């Protein structure tokens, strides 16, 4: 039997002595403790990704805030990878597979090759829709309109149309888009005939009269009639007192969801600035009825450094096959476009 006696050795010498005696425990391996911490952090990251809806919204709407930027949680993976390499932690490296798998299950399909905007959009049974918040302080509405017309999209939805900018948009788009409708500050330009145009009331309680940010129209396409909705939900605010303030946005989403649920036409296209991502539970009244699939993240806001897609193209009884962002205009949003299979 080995008679081990503490002799003042430390570090690797002490560990080697204990190994020879067979008295070392697993927690004494170099980097094991650091590995357990890294593994725990990896597990917590994976849990946040998969079970983000469990995070309560009662305190400052933290759940909605997390879900707005949910894909960016993936940036924690390379940080943990560097830490594991520096610590030479095999356990930490293996544990990273869990959040990687979680992230890929949620967003992996968005990494598929995107669409080349120069491609023709004339395939049978497919239309191209474009969504853009043009900004109520856009310095060049005519230039923005010209850039949107050059995309050759079949449907173009615009928000934050001011009375002063509307004539410039209407004039620049008239020849290519003979059919259009506006209600309040939202508008729809179409290559297809439009009928049954009406206001969609998504005004939250307490907002003054004249706040009109929703419209509905029937577009007559070669594949049949399609109900097209254009909506601009209220903005959210992030501050130290109220946290992520999204109450008005959420209330407006409920009203929009009710309008879509009551829609009699089977095929529906929703184009709008919804002021959040489809992962945000605040949009559940809308997103639970529609799909927003398609390759590409297509981040749209802010235009200078896009971090989230808060502009949405969603469908019912139709398929969004590809979605992509377009170059900057004079707005703080990027335009987004999508191919839709009818």
C-alpha cells in the first residue's frame, strides 16, 4: 500500500503524488472546476434559447426584450469557446454543443443561402412583396420611391406616409403601380387591381382620433383574390423606469389579430412595421395565425446597424419562401422584400 504523506508539495507535484497513491478525486483534475462553471453557463444559455417564453414579462417586459434580440444570444457561444480554450477545459468545450444545437434548431434554417435581388420574380404562382417604413422625416421621398420601384415588387406597403411626402411617392410610383390605396399614414401600391379597401382600426385605448395605421384591401391576382393587410403597430420604448415598454404595441397587436381572424378570404398577406420580431410573445395574436418562414435574417432596424427584423411579411394559406433586406433609403429602417408562393 502506498503511504501518502503531505510533504508541502503543491500544484502538479502534489497532484502527481496523489495520483500515484490512487487518492485523487475528479474535482482535482486541472481545469475541472472551471469546466463545471463553463458547462453551467452553456446550459443556462441553451435554456434561455429554448425556453425563452418562460421568462416572465411582469418586470419591465424582460421576456419581450429578450425575444426581440433572441438570435444575438448566439454571440455568447464564441465567448464561451474562447474561455474554454484558455482554460484548456475539455468539459467546457463539450458543453458548448448544447447551446449550439439549441441555436441551430431555432435559427439554422435562416442561414440558408439568401435571394439575389437581381433575379427575376416572374415565376408562375409566385409574387414579390416589399415592406418599408419610409420615416416621417425622410429627406428624399421621391428618391426612396424610385429605389422601391426599381425592385419590381408586385406589392409595396409603406408606413409613416406624411401628407407632405405622399404626393412625391404617388407621383414616382404611378406608372409602375396603377393601383394604390392609403389610410392615414399607411399605404399600399399594387400591380394588381385593388378592391374592398377599408380602414383596419388598430388604435389602442386612449389614443386620439385620427391615429390610423391599418388598412385592408383585396388584390386580384392570377392565383385568385388575396387579402392584403398593411399595419404599423405602436413603437416600444426602453428606459430605466419602465424597462421595455410595449403595452400599446401589444394592445394594437390584439386588434390586428382579431381583424385577421375575422378575414373571410383564405389567402392573407400581412405587410407591416410591427415594431418587434416574430419571436416576441407580444405579437402572438398575429404570429400565431400567420407564418413568416423563409431563408435569411433580413434585419431591418436600425438602418445604420441592423440588429433585428421588426418589419414583417407574413402569410396565411401562402408560403414565404425567401426574405431579404434591401439597401438603405432615407429612412431609419431598411426595406425588406419576400417571395410568396400562392
